[in-house]
C-alpha cells in the first residue's frame, strides 16, 4: 500500500523571477522547494523552483491581481484560522506514549492505517473543547492539503500589525523557505523543514508564531501559548530578539528568554550584568523564571524550559498550543535528548509543531519526528546544482594544504595582517586554549580580535556577538566546542553506546554554548576553519555563518595532514559542495616565517593561561553584581585593573611591516595600522596632501605604510589631481640612468 502511494507522487514546478534590486549574486541559481505531504493519501510531492541564491527576497509577485483577490478572500477566512494547534485534518496528535506504542507502525508515516487511528483520537478531542473547535482550520475540508506557497507577505493573510512589523524589520519579500513554510504552518499543519543556513528559517517559524499570538490575544487566552526550543543561549537571545521585533505592534505580548541557572553553571549565568542581554530582556537569569510563568512566548534551551515548567502537575506549559524546535537535529539528539523529551512531554500533545534545521538528515532525526510531529508536511529547500560550487548558501569553499600546524599561523598572519582577506572574519578553533593562543599571536601584530568561548558568561558572549555585528572589531575567534561532542557522540552512537553520549555532554563547561549553530553573524566575509571540524554537520553550520541572507562569502579550511585533507574532501562530497585548493603560494610569505615563529614562541602555555585568566578578571571588573563589593573594597578593584593593564603590555615593533618583506603581489595592499578595528575605516578616505608629501620623501627601507586599502584611494586621489607617482629613489637605478644618459 505504502509503495503504491509513493508511486503516486506528483511533481509540480512553479517558477518565480527575481526583482533586480534584491539580486546579490551575479549568477542566478535556482532554489528548489520540495513539499512532501505525509498526511496526503497521494503522498504528494510539490516542487517549486525559485530563482536566486539562497532564495532571500527573491520571489516576485507575479499575477498580482489574482493574488490580491486571493489575499482578500483569505483575510475574510483568517478569523477561522490559526488558533487551536491541531492536526491538519482536525485530529489532535497522540500523546507521547501513544505515539511510542504506535511507532512500530509509523515507519512509513504515509501509510493510511495511521490516518485512521489518528482520526479516532481526533473525535474524542474535538468533543473535549468546543471553543477550540470553532477556531481550528480543521473544519475546513481543504485543511488536510498542503497549502500553496506564496510569493509575498501580503498573500499570507497576516494580521496588519504583523505585516507592519515585518516591514519594519526590513523584510520585503519572503524567502523561499518562508514562502512555503508560513502558509503551511498557518493552515495548522505540523511542519518539518530542512533549508540551508542563512535562508531565513527563523522568520519561517516566527511569523506563524506571532500570527498565532495575535489570534490568541484577541480571544483573551492567558498562559504560555508558544514554546521555542533552541540548543544554545546565543540562540535564545537571538530568537527572542526576532520575536520581539515581530510583536512590536501587538500590545501586551510577553516574549521571555528563559535563561535558567543550571547545575554547575550558576556562576556563568550570574555573570556580567548590564550587557545587551539584560537591556534586551530586562530580566536577570533568576528573574526570568518567574517572568516566564505568564509569558505568551517562551524561548529557551530544553533544560531551561524544563526548569521553567516546574514540577507541579499543572505546569506552566499546560496551555501551550504551538511548539517549535529550531536546530532540531541537535536539540532532539545527543546530550539534549533527555531534557528535550522532558520539555516536550510537558507540552500538550495537541500542540502544533514545527521542526527546523539546515542539517535534518542527521542521525536520530527519524525517531524524534515521530515523537514531535504527526504526519507533517516535509519542506525541503535545496538548490538544483546550478549554484556556484553546488553550495546552497552561495559560499565558495577552499582548503589550504599546509606542511605543519605552525604554518596555519603564518597563513593567518598573511590573511589578516597582510590584508589578503578583507572584511569581517570568523575563525573557528576546536579548543579554548587554541583560541587564546591565536588571539595572543594576533595581538602581537596589533591585529584586534576577540575570543568567544564557553567560559564567558552568556551576557558577555551576546555582547561580543553584537559588537562584532556592529563592526567594533572585525576578527572573531570562536571555539566550536559543541562539535567535538557531536563527533564523539556520533562515533559512539554508531558503536551503539548511548549512555556514554549523555555523560560526555554533561561534563561540558557550558553545554548550552554554541556559535556555529544558528547565530546570525552579519556580513561575515570569510569563515576560517583554523581547526578542521570533526563532522559534516559542524562544517555546514560553521560555513553557514558566512554567505547569509543571499550574500557571498568564503569558507577556508587550513589542513595540515593527509587525514585532515581527506576529511575535508569527504565533507565536501557529502554536502555536494566543491572544496577546491586555494591558489596560495607559501613561498611568497616565507619571509615572514621567522617573525611569525618568533612570536609563536612567545605565546607560551603560561601566556595562554594568563589570557584566559585575564578574560575572567575583565568580566569580574565589569560585573555589576560586584559593583557594591568593589565600592567597599576599592583596593581589590585596583589590583585587578593593575593586573589587566600588565597583560596588555605588548611590544609595538611587530605591528610594523618592513616593505622589503612584502611579496610583490601584496605591495600596496598593506596598511600601516593593522586591521581589526572599525576605526581603521577612517583611513579609507586616503592620505592628506601633506602626508603624501611627507611619505614620498621617505627612505626605501622605511616601514611599509599607508597603502593597500588606503593606498587604492590614494591612487584614486593622485589620479584625480594629476599627481604623478614618484619614482622610488633607488641608488642603483639612478646610476644606471646616469650611465644611460652619459
Ligand atoms: N524575508 C527576508 N528578507 C530579507 N532578509 C531576511 C528575510 N528573512 C530573514 N532574513 C535575514 O536573513 C538572515 C538569516 O536568517 P536566519 O537567521 O533566520 O537564517 P537561518 O536559516 O535560521 O540560518 P541558520 O541555519 O544559520 O540558523 C538574517 O539576517 C535575517 O534577518
């Protein structure tokens, strides 16, 4: 029967052309959205092709008049939509235990037996709550069908306040994933979404959530209505921000970032007060728990949601109607598993669910979707292979094969200090120590960078991300510790040892830390895998921090062994992405090896530990919690400040680069002042006439100065004002000239 139904799969293709203004990539790759409807008897697959890289803001509003009519029609119906979270066919989902008992027969979710069994439980539930029944879309005979995708926000029949908020956020057109997912979610269907990193998945679930809240508010329902589960605190903060922005015009909506204190994490969560997180949420970690009791929307990690739910029988989550699991493959597997299960168990089984990730194929997904979703619409956004190098995000992938680990620092020096790479750069390492080693190394060349790692309090981490996004500094070194666990766990999973997986996760410093997953770093020009990631998922999510929202970007992996190289190649194959060798001549930067290795020698283990300590001390000095203490004990504050000032004592001379060391290809591209600060951009205006005169009189061995980024504007300035490039006074050349003349 199941086989027969699979044969009935239909394919529909809809093409959208893209508005010129939004076009960011030169080539116009196709984004394919496929919708697989498990509830449909026909097991229908609907496929749409959308032109445009990453699909961001790239749909058009063709056939506007008919769309408008449809929109008005659906506006009239909208009151009857989006309220009670139910199955599309009007049947509530089975409870977890039910679903477990049914799971044997669930292997093929499209099988018709399952439809029948669900239908029985639906009848029971509808009689239980007649108010809900009146609001559900399930009375609509069409509700079981996959709703058609739309090409504009206007066609989504959204509340005008939500539309206004979307406009305010600056989203002009839905991304392909939003075009397909929002109507499906608004129709009351459970949805399983797989779409590339940076494709706008947050909006795809945030819009239906906010629309749902609008409706619930008008019915004056109290209690928490929506729960969003994410794996890390960074994402809690980010997603809360998006939801708050979309709720901007809806009065009295409370969006709570649930940042509970966890065993062993208390100090971290108590960290620096007054950072952006505090300003954004107005609550401290401990207070958030009380606040969330009445919040309409709760965003949290599985553990924090479990804490917030409390232990009483009628938990704070008993009224939840809508549950979203972002980064679902991670949240529903490995070390998060037990907390996620506990959190979902507290949510009524009738709640509508959405599961999303860029890497949904990961192990363990199949079993969890049975727990969370009932006959969902599976929406997958991919490219058709026309995309540059096959990467759905539009990033270019390279690897640089190096002889040894030290060479990575030489390459980092060339890339960052010699401006081979311009713009914001994200460097991923696998361990905290490696991160500080790299930072101390760059510090010596006065290249400004920051380290983000699990040792920092959550507020400080978020502050750091927002500073990076604001362009206060351009280079961020991120530890991607979570990937180790994933890799380890993945390996162990294969060998079937589940218990060790959970244990491994529990010994982590802050298991709710993670930067490669979901964090919306803005305008990252390049991602460097300074340490090669262990898993394909880790590679995908790291790479996904660049080339977001339709932009371009570069991903570069520094590989130092055959093993690393074959692992990177393997990852490329699995992802369907071409990871090519970087055309980079090491001999061109050999001249810097001596100073690079010299600096590396200075970055001893003691220095690394000192830097880690200094980081913590800085947090203490800035902590608002300790302000009272410092007022009573100023000598302690002075002592800490003194220690910190010593840590900054870095010799000046290495920041300068003698021009004779520079490879010819890079001459003119290196600035006097190292990159890394937004203040550097002041120099882009080019030198003044006075400084030009001064520099032109310099000797040939003088420190390389004020060229490169600034030099190009200098050239433009010179060309515009007819200033001739002065010949360098090379005594040897002068002699030749003289000989020629005489
Ligand atoms: N409709 C839209 N138009 C323009 N920009 C958008 C739209 N929707 C989302 N964006 C922007 O695209 C960027 C990426 O969005 P988002 O963080 O939701 O991606 P994602 O798919 O969740 O990525 P990841 O898998 O890494 O979590 C964000 O900066 C967001 O503001």
